[in-house]
């Protein structure tokens, strides 16, 4: 099987292949259902495979599909790892691997980035005491443009309008406004929800059990869409302690490790999964990095997000407009180009390899 062959046509194919590969390796398998259903009424689950030593001192977590449609890539990486040369058969003796498949099964199945509540799950993991309300100051001004109450059209000059906004506000200002996370516009992009998601509740219930008594946890959360095509970055949250930033740079290379900051590949966000995970475990026990693989230029990706969101709210399901927006979104986050798929999965497998054999020093 080539790396490109590891990509599946839909959520259910990906799920079945994941479970079959995990079973072949003798993994412990779990399936955690959510209440929402797939387009044809089928049940949806977050699936977890645990491989390696029982009571392992080190745990490597590889998660996919937090942003629904990005699961096409993340699932392919997990499958390629399980069916390749480097898998549970060659793990270090003191290490176990936890593979979380399709953290947002609704978004994966429906070809959306968000979940059944239109929540961007990487904005939903607020810490205790934080409220699900508020928006960046300029979001309300931009809402009409980015979330117009009408189906997408093919003739709209989105790029020209977006460039005009960039010239008016500047790229840094827009990145600190649009994708940060907002809680006041439920039909808008980057909405963080009004309450903890089902995904958050499942992780809150089971994450400690999956980790057990491990002394060190390294969590790689697989994403696509940001950055230069054919490259990747390991994005660390701004709360990452300096000594752990130094550790990441030693293990993975200064050229690929980036801390969220203005002008960088990423942007500061509210309610991120990484910040939530780190906050649940004391000290420096839990390391988290968002592995972001570039696909298309920023405006191309944003246009696809905007069109799909408009179609979801304002187009007839299964209409040509609706289907076209879905296909466009999948292409933006999981390009059909064989060369991209081969390169991206190869890079991700190398990243997983480094994570598994990284030193545990601080």
C-alpha cells in the first residue's frame, strides 16, 4: 500500500480500515459513540486503539480529525503507521501508543470542519472558569462578509474583497480577529460553542485512564490547511513552558517548531485542545504539539471554509451547490494530488517515529 492509498473515500471507510488494522496488531480497541448521526442515519463514534506495553512509562498519543474534514489526512497517517514497518511490533519496551481516530466524527462524516453544533472543537476546550461567550473586538464588523446569510455563488469576487480587507486591516490584525475563536455568532466561522462538546466530555472521562501512570506523555494532534504546501510545523501553545519548547526544538528541529505568535504560521486561540490537556495534568508531564501540514494558500482555504459554511446553512442538502462546497472543502484540507499525499504522510510518519523514540529528558 502506498501512502496515497491510505486515504479513504469517507468516514466509514476510514473507520473500518482503522479498526481492522488495529485489530491485526492486537490493539485494545474502544468505540465511544456520539449522539449525532451520519448523513444516512448511521451511528458515529470516536475510536481509540491502544498498543504497546501495559503500564508504560511513556505514552505517545496521535489524534486525528479534531477538525472533521482534516480527518481524511490524519486517518491516513494512522493507518499508514499501523500497516507499515514502524508500528507496535517495534515500539520501545517502555512505550505505548494511543491512537485517537476521528475526534470529530460528525465533521468527518458530513465533510465539515466543525461539529454538529457548528463548533470548532479547537475553540471548544475552555478551561474551568472560562465562559462560552465573547468575541474578538472586530469580529462583528467582519461577520457579514465572512458569514453572509445566503448560499455560495460561483461569480462572487471573494478574493478581491478579501484582499481589500487585508489591505485595510493587515494580515496580523485579521489573524487575531477571525480564527481566534468566537462565542457570539453560532452560525459563523470559528464558533467555539455554548457548552462543552461531546468530544470534550469523552476525553474528560477517559483520557486519564488511557494515560494511566505514565511519567511522560507526548501528544501529536494532526491537522492540515495552514502553512506552505509540502511543509509542516509543530505548533506549540503559548502556555508551553520554556524548557519544553527547548526540548521540542532539540528533538524535532528548530526549523519546524513554532510557538503561537503574531506573524507566524499559527495564531493565538481560545479553547484549544492542547491547553486543556496540559491543564489537566500537573507539572511538565504532558507535552502537546499541533502538527500542521500546509495545503493551499490561506485565502484559498478560507474561501472553501466560507463557502461550505454558507452552503450548510443556506443551500438545500444534496443540491449541486451543497455538494460542490463539500468537495471544495475536502480538497482544501486533503488535496487529491498524489505527490502531496505521499509527501505529507511520509513527513507525518517521520514525525511519529521521532516522537516514539524521543528522549525523555527535560
